[in-house]
C-alpha cells in the first residue's frame, strides 16, 4: 500500500484565513456603523425635541408672545359671531328685566346690529388681546401648580365697552335703562377642566424636555461617535441627519400653522387651537435656519475631507 502525502500551498491557506478575518471584520464594522447611525439619529431627534420644548415654553411664558397669538383668535368669524350673540342676549335680558319695551322700541335689531359691528372693529381686537393678556398669568399659574384644582379657562370681554365703542349716541340710552345693574361679561371658554389637565401634563413633559433632552441628545451623539468605525465622517453624517430632520419639522409645523383654526367649530375650539400653536411663530423659522445651516455644514465638511484624502484608504503594505 502506497501512502502519498499532499503538500498544500501555505500561501493559499494564508489567503483563506485572511479572507475569513476580513469578512468578520467587515461584518463587525458594518454593525458598528449601523449602531452608530441609529444612536446619531436618536441624538438628533432628542436635540430637536429639546429645541421644540424650549421655544414652546418660552413663547407660552412670554406675555407679549401669548397675547400676539391670542389676537389671532379675534379675527375668527366663529369667535366674533359667538361674542356678538352672547353680548346681544345679555344686554337685551338686562333691558327687559328693567322694564324696557324692547319690541316696541325696536331695540332687538339695534342691539344686535351694534354688537355685530362692534366685533369687527380694531377696538374689539384690542379689547380681546388685553383680556387674553390678563388671563395669561392665571393660565401659567394653573400650568405650573400640579396640585392646584383644575378649572375651566376663559377669556372675558366687557359687553358695555364692546357696544360703547361703536355708537356713542345709543350707549347713554342703554346705560340709563340699565341703571346701576351690571351687565355680565361675555366669557369665551378656552378649555374645560379635563382639557386643561391634559395641557398641564404636556407642560410638565415640555419642562422635562427642556431640562434633560439636550443632555440626553449629547450623550447619544457621543456614544455614536465613540463606536463609529469612521469617526472622521461622523460629524458630516450627523449634520446631514440634523438638517433633514429639522427641515421635516419646519415643513410639518408650517403646514399646521397655515391650516389655521377650524372655522366650523365653536369659539372654544378656535381659541384652544390658537393657544396650542403659540410657539409656532418662533419655532418654524428657527427649525428652518437649523436645517439649512446643518446641511450646509455637512456639505462643506464633506468637500474638505474628500479634498484632504478622507475618502481614500491607505495603501496596504506588502
């Protein structure tokens, strides 16, 4: 029996082992790249959440910004019709209780015409804005005190001042008929107690985000950088993701802001919708600026790295 020994080429065996090692290394590098990208994406989203929370709370806590947003409600036909109807009904009830012959004097049409005209004047716009500003402190107090009993939130409009600003010839007659009786204000409810509880919860979440999201986002980005197999490209990729996400946020908020209040609902729905969008006026341009700046930074860094040989691997030594 002949026994034959076959000698393998050592170089072929070395090549096989080297290929196996390269495959394992490539799979490990791909896994690290994927994990680094996921961490960077979550870090970017967390930082954008911090930006949104910070600017929304700043706008809500800023009295002039809140009043500016509330002034948008005054231009709503729904609000104007509701205020005019309530104001007319209250004045007519008070006059009837004082013994005034409303039908005989034709005051029904006169009062309703006056209130209908009053809600279209700049005086009503200014009065509503002032009333909203007066309610601002109470709204903030309820938002910031979690143990405080929740109550409906309303904006009150002075009926006598509302009508008196339109026709000074008729106002003395109305005041004389009413005597010392006080006409109740028109109260437009912005939110009921349950809705306001939901707003309070959202306010606490936003406060948490303002305090911790920046730290959390920075930690996620740092972790992504540390495990990235190509750290040199981590910053351009992260900036690109930030630009795309910020741009998407700006477009979404712009579409929401352009839609405007739902004119088919009640005055309460209109007012609540505007208050929910208090922070949009500042957040939309800020998100847009962040988007363009981040994308521009990513492009510039990419060109710099490519020009300096960042895209080439070093030649293998024999």
